[in-house]
C-alpha cells in the first residue's frame, strides 16, 4: 500500500516535462530573485511555480551573475525532464538604480499617491499606453513632506515608492505597483508549430498583444518561409529568436556537384547528407560511385567538391 501511495505522490513530478529559455540580462524590482525573473519563455509549468523558486537575494543598486547550471539544478526539484536554452553560462541579474526621484513639501493622501504613480509610469511609456494599479502596500502615517522613487522593470511593471517624512526624518513608506499596457498587432501561430517545421505565411495570423508582456522580438513575416526551432501553440506569439532561414540545401536533396580541373569542369550528381546554406561545407554522397565527398555550397545551389573520401 505504501508503494502505491509513493508512486501516486511522485507521478506529477516524474511526468512533468518543460521547456525554458533564459534571459541574458534580467532586471528585478525587489531583492528576491526567482526563476520567473530570469526566464524569457517557458512551457509546461506555471508562473507561480517559477516564482516560488528563489535563486538569490540581491541588495538594491547592485547586480550578480547566476549560473544557469545552478538554476537547472533548482528546477530539477519540480521537473525531471527539462529542455533549456542555453544550458551553460550565466544570467546577469540587476536590481537597478532608482530611475526617477521627486520630492514635495506637501502631505500625501492615497488618492494623490495613485495619481502621481499613474502619471509617472505613463510618462515613461510610449504614446497610447495605459497603466493599471495592481497593488499597494504600506500605510500613510502622519508626515509633513514626502519624496518618491520610480523603478521600471521588464514587462512594463513599475514600483513607485513614497517615503513619508516628518521633521526631516523618514517615518513610513507607501508603495504602489503598476503594470503598463501597449496593445499592438503581432504575428502569432495559426496552428500548432512543431520544432523543425517550415513556417509559411499561411501558418501565421495576427493578434492584439500587450507588447510589454513579450520576451522576444516579434517575427518579421516578410522573411518567411523559415524553420522553427521551438514548439509554438496556436495563438502563441512568434519570436525571431526561435527561427532560422530555410537551408539552401537540405538533407536528401539531389544536387549537381563539380570539380574544377585545369581547362575542364567535371560534373556529377550528389545526394546531400547534411543541410546548409551558401558558403557552408557539407557532406554528400556520389550517387554513381557511392563515395563520400565534401563540398562548398555555391549559388545555384551547386556543390563545389573540395575533398573526396578514400
């Protein structure tokens, strides 16, 4: 009976498989750094789980490098099958300087704090953006003046921190968290796109998306067709970082190969054993002799043979 209970308890962890891509640089607005803060994109796991995995504590106005192998080690507690990009290196995490600092000799009310926070955030965003107060914390205590700081983070989030002062001494804090929105039409998947699929215009549609929520560069559809290097669900934004151009030569393609000899060019038919673009050297097989050759892909495309295996 105990074995059965143990199996049931382990099943959610053992069956969980996830994909995660890490940011090169992450910005935080608090001293606690979590996996959620360093993730560019992720699938098969919820944001709350990532927010619950604390990686480090960072003092304000400082930065640190977090090793990706350490992050994956922490993630292994909730997922046994993890596909990550990259798998080595570090993520630089920054708890930034205060971007804006203002002071006033007047007193502050909650209504004034919300108005100041909203106007400050909007002034730092593109035209036609909106902001929404997501939470407040702290208490307005007796004071005779105040100052405030505005910290902007990735994802269009803001923290406006009011320091309440009396007789030149800080007596309390009141904080306002906000999230910015700027809606734009961007390309999203019109179907489930698998890793390695060739993506054409028919596979793409457009949707209104808050651009501050994006963690990548929207795909330039004029570059299609391209090859996907990530699984995309229907409706998921398409980012250029996960696409590459269609190879000029693909595995299995029959291509003309040639060798330049003094005063003559000898041509033959080759079958590509590797994919590549113009300028790459790939391996191919001579269809007639069966020999393996290596050739430089040139315009055509054709293969300029540079070596024949013995």
